[in-house]
C-alpha cells in the first residue's frame, strides 16, 4: 500500500511501539497508588509531562494534561473554559467554519445551552481573516477556538495574531493543533495561546491518547469529573504506558520534522506538480504556501471523488475524500464549502496526506496512476457505486 492518508492516522513508529511495550511491562501500577509500584508509574508520568512540556515549550510541566485524544482535548478545552468564563459573566464563543467536528460540535452544544456562538467565515484559500475576528469580538466574548492547521486542506491559521488580539481583552484562545504536531513547530509561548489539543495517533503514536495544554492561570472548570487525577483537571486512571508512547512519539515526530520536514514538503510539492501536469482538469484547493508540508487537497473536474478513492484503493493507494471520520457523510465537506467551492467541486476533491515514510518513487507512481485512472473514471464512472451525495439545498 502507498499510504497518502496520513492525516487520518499515522503508522505507529517502531520505537514508539517498543516504548509502549516497555512501559506496559515496567509501569503496571496505578499512578495514583501510594505503594512503590504506583509511585514508580507516577514518577514516570511526571517525567513524561516534563518531556512533553519541553517539546511544546510550555512554561510549567503542570500545564500538560493527558487525555484520551484530540476529541477529548477539544471538548475539555471548549466546555471547560466556556463554563469557567461564564462565571465571570462572559458567554460568547467564536470559532471558525473549517474546524473539525470535535470543535464545532461542543460549540454548537454550548450554543443550545446558554452561550452565543459566532462562526467565522474563511477566505477562498481557507484562512480566517483577522478583521473578521476583530469584528466578532464583544465584551461578552469568553473564548476563541481556531485550529492551528486544517485537517482537509492543511491551511495554517493566524493563531499568534488572534492571541495578541484576545489577550488585550481578557479572552481565552484555544487551538486544535492535532494536525500540526510533527509538521509545524509548536511553541505555546510564542503562539500565546491558553489551550491546545494534540492526538498521538496523528504523530506516529497509538490511538486513544492525547494532550490538552492548559496555560497556568486560565479559567477552567474540569470537564471530565471524578477523581483528582491530572492535578484535578482530568479525572480517570491515567494511561501511563500510552502516555509513555505518546511522549516518545512526540519527540520522534519533532526530530523527523526538524530533519526531514523540507523533504516532506518537497514530496508533497512534487505530487502536486506531477498531478497538475499529467491530469488535465485538476486543481489545488487552499494555499500550499501557507499549509502543512504534507497535505494536498486536489480537485478533479467531472468526477465523483468516491469513485476515484475506491479505484485508488483497489490499486494499493490510500487517500481520502475529506476527513476520515466524515466518510459516511452525504454532503460535501463543510471545509470545502466554506472555501466557496460548489457541491460538485467539493465532491470531486481528494485529500492526499503524506508521512515521513513516503518515498519519491511512491509519489511518482501515484501521479502515473492518477494520470491513467482519472480520464477512465470521467468517461466511464463505475455504475455499481452510486455517489452518496445529497445536494445541499442552500
Ligand atoms: C483537526 C482534528 N481535530 C481533532 C481530531 C480528533 O482527534 P482524535 O481522533 O484523537 O479524537 C482530528 C482527527 O481526525 C483532527 O484531524
């Protein structure tokens, strides 16, 4: 298989898998237990917290909270901060139209439960405009949640500028950085954010474990209730072996980024160049200059992306029609619609997302395959697969 669907998930790196096995063997205890086995696990947990804080340049290790993944970190950040800020009389939330559902859904939930929500539009390459943020801010604004990099088109958002604006007004800022880790430098102090989400399975770690960075002093009302774990911010027995693997994975991905980030971008750019050359009627969505180095969202005129996706799969190439968790959707992606693309343009789009294990030979092979199969599908769409697209009525 040629895996160009690495925004959906990344393969677990060998050394991360070895660390998961080692930690499972060596830290069997409950990190909250007072006996020696528990204390050993607890000490290792605090070591992991320090190492993650170092990679993210957090001021204090205690600002790192371990969670079950990106979705939990997003929910915890948005609901935890929103409810705490509500106690100070602020009940207005701002997010963007291209967020992952893990951000949009809790925002929409809060909008049904006493909060006011503003959803910012994006420009035609998928970027939030700072003027729109300025216009949206009110005295009652509690939280702005805008992602660092988009999962479908890779666009990088002006988070540091948003934070500078929000700081003056006492507004908290959360960023979903799930698609940024291992691809962009993440420095929480330089960004100036209050909260940030990460998920290990997007950076060569296991599924089901993530990071929620919460800047010291940020108003927060714990979202997951129960025991006093994670310095009272996230209840539940702590998954020490998975956290050991996450920590190793974050260091691994960061080292890859520093050493091989330029090559990753070169391969992505080569894919785009070859596809645009070899496949007439193909176009890039978004702005590759302000984009994660691994992501290419490519639109093919006159075909349904689902047909192409299945054909590629049959030929051993993995790609995606949008975000992996939206595979069953019946409408084109909300991200592509937010860029101003029509339903047909959205449904003719595939996402190719590379990882550090992809090679130039693979990229060249995929371009050759696309050059062959796109015209075939255009002329002879497979009758057995009906596009599940239901056109949006607005
Ligand atoms: C931008 C973004 N946020 C959040 C998530 C959810 O993360 P997890 O799969 O760890 O729940 C994803 C996963 O696709 C994502 O791409």
